[in-house]
C-alpha cells in the first residue's frame, strides 16, 4: 500500500507539484518491485498446486495469462520502472525513450494481460457450460508471439533511451529532445519493426482466437 500510494508520487513533480515529490516518489516506488515479485512466487505456487493436484484443470488458458501478467508486471513495472525511478535518473530521463520500455511492458503486462485473462476466463466458462470445443494451441501462439514481441521491443528503446538520457545530462535537456540528438540512433529505431510486427501479429491472433472461441465455437463431439 505504501509503495503504491506514495510510489506513484514519481509522476507528481511532472504534473506541476513540488520538487520533494521527486524524492518521495523515487524512494517509495523503489519498494514496488517487492510486492510484484511476491506475485510471481504466488503464481508459481498456484501452478505447482495444479500440477500436483492431479485434477483435470480446465482453466489453463486464463491461468497462462494471469501468470504472464505477474511476470511481465515484475519485468515492466518492477525492473524497468526501477531503471528510471531514482530521483536523479528520473529528473534527466523524463520524456525520453528511457520511459518507453517501462511504460509499454508495464501497461501491457500488468493491465492488458490481466484483462485478457478475465476475457479468456469468461470465454472458457461459456465453452464449458455449453459443451463447446476448446483448443489451447492458438491462444498459446498468440501469448508467446505477443510476449516475445513486447520484451524485444524493450531492447532498442532502452538503448536509445540510455543515449538520450546521457545527452540530457551531458549537453542539456533541450538538445536531448531534438531530432539531431536521436538521428544517429536511427538504426535502432528501424530495429523496432521486428518486435512491433510481432506485437501486432500476436494481437491479431488473440482477437481472432477469442472471437472464434466465444461466438463461433462448435459443439464438442460426444
Ligand atoms: C502496473 C504498473 C505501472 C504502469 C502501468 C506504469 C506505467 C507508466 C507509464 C505509462 C509511464 C509514462 C508516463 C509519462 O510519460 O507521463 C510511466 C512512467 C514512470 N514510471 Fe511507471 N508504471 C507502473 C509502475 C511503476 C513502478 C512499479 C515504478 C517504479 C519501480 C514506476 C516508475 C516510473 C517512473 C519513474 C516513471 C517516469 C515518470 C516521468 O518521468 O514522468 N512505474 N509509468
């Protein structure tokens, strides 16, 4: 509770509040990876319980998204958030590429994946109640393509971000945000085609899979 409520203060200075919010936000959000790591431990314990339980677990697909959410939440919010939240780094990196890997992996991982988990949960319950066919393969392809895509996306953006944040400290805030500053890093920007493409592909597969499973599923053969 403390790490979340005071930790979110790392945004307040940039919204126009007093300077001390950079320190309060930076210190308390440094504690945020801890509860996020505990969520991964919880997901692992749950998975072991299912595996050893012996029962025919019918909600494997939604669980995959919940476990994925815990892991990407830690990587995106916990680890990549930690890269930018100490007060000095936060001061110089605001509005640079260094925020992008964090913002994208955290937002998609924490909220996107958990939303998809609940949609798959509802769809699975619907399939069980009506005796519809359920195939996990396509959901798994969608999951892995999207996950690999978003993790690879973090690589070029963090490299550009380090260079841009370094320019902000060495040359100045204004220069770091000009076209000339990021022009030499053009190659890394083009490198985004692969991860961005994977993310789009993963999204299309998931949309197709959910639509078919929820609205056009066939009755299971007796
Ligand atoms: C699910 C959780 C989280 C989500 C969805 C999230 C998302 C975001 C987004 C979208 C931004 C960009 C905001 C902007 O440019 O105005 C951002 C900035 C930031 N986040 Fe997070 N974040 C999360 C958790 C965390 C955690 C746990 C930390 C620290 C460990 C953290 C540290 C930061 C910092 C320092 C910034 C930069 C603030 C700025 O320069 O304006 N975030 N976050």
